[in-house]
C-alpha cells in the first residue's frame, strides 16, 4: 500500500474512534449530572409516582449502556431525538443553527486567514524592526483579552457610540446575503481579532525557522528580493505547520463561538446549547456536544491529512 494511502486511512480510522470516544464521554457526563430528563420536564415539585411513570415512558429506567447504544444508533441514522421543552425535532433545529454558525465562522475565516498569513509574511520581512514589533504587540493584546470583554467593548464603541452596526446579530431566511453580512459584522470582527494572533505568529515562526536553510541562501545569492525569497521559497515549505494552526483556529471558530454568540444574541449553535443547558434539555445538550466534537475532530483530521499530502517524502517515496 502506498504510504500516503496508509497514513490517510489511519487518520480516518483514528478520527472515527475519537468521535466514538467523545460521544461516550458526553453521554457519561450528562448521566453523571444530578437529576435526570424526567426531573427536568416535571420540575422539582413532581411526585415520585409522576416521575416513575415518566421515566418508564422515556426509557430512563433501563441500563445506561443500553440507552447509550440506542442513542448512538439514532445518531448514526441521523435521528437526534426530540427536544424536551418544545418537542421539536433536534436534527432540524440543529440544521438551521449550525448553518448560521458556519456562516459566521466562514466570514470570520475568509477575513482572518489571509490577513494572518499576510501579517506573518510582513513580520518576517521586517523582523525585529518596528512593523514586526507593532504587529506582534497588537495581535498579542487582542488574543490576551477575553472574547466577551472584546465583544462588549466593540458593542459600546461601534454600536452604541458610533451607531454603525446593530448590537444584536439577528438573522433570518428572509434577509439577503448583504443584510446578513451587515448583521454579523460585529461578531465576525470579534472572532477575527481572537484567532488572528495565533495564526500570524505560527506563520512567522514557521517561516523564520526556514530562513537559515541552504536553499534560502541559494535563492538570496540569485539576487531575489527578501520578499520574493520568503513568498516563493520559504512559505511553500512552511505550509504544513501553518495549515495545522489554521485548522485548529477554524475548529475554534465553529466550536468555541459560544461566548460570542451569547454576547451578540446570535441564533447559532452556541446560543442553542446555552439555552438547552439553562432549560436542562438533555437531548439537545447531547446532540450539540456530538456535533461540536464531530466538527473539531473532522477539522483536525483534515489538517493531519493536508500535512501528510504536503510532505514530499511521502508523495515521492523511494
């Protein structure tokens, strides 16, 4: 078997195994919580008889392992169950919410990824000079501040003081693409600030690590400018670590967007999860946890596969 095919197959198998383990962990943690779904539906004042009847109806009196495999089988078939609070199909609700979260994450990624790579290249070009120090200082400052604080500061100055954008990032299907972009401008801006620093610094570090290589010195001796040497020779060979950190930050944009969505009241997966936790809607919490785990594991798996494909020793084995 070709080395690339073997390694990619191993990564895929590992990803499936990790997802299985994550689902078991999520289910186990919800089982360990005090109370249960029947208690959440009927409330603290429910009689023992009513609780026993509802637990019987919901199948909560069966062994946890049996319920886990039934729940897992439903997930494999695309059946995430029903919400306890509104009896709506969870898969349908998550489909809408996940679409909103992915839209916000994609907009932030389209802005932050090229900008981070450009700033990283610029920092290498002017390393140890004022542009490099300024870029590093600004990006480190933004990544050191909690997301919710950045969000509230942005709302205060841009929305309240200047009145440029609404502080509530509410979108719906009747809005046009440009109206949606206008609505999510502030949360997308906050997410861009949060993920920019790590991608920029990894780009800078990866390229600087290659600048002392022999082929870089050869390119400089040919008379190429510093920026040409960086862009044409150093950057392509630094793709692997850069892709890894980009994928990790893309995973954060989808999975770690909860705080930003709550701050801007954005109707995405994060807001949906927080509402479910508040109402103790256990099936929704389980479904959201599995979706977040799948996205995170999937993007990390893509990063591993891209790194494998970018390795010339694997593409051209002797």
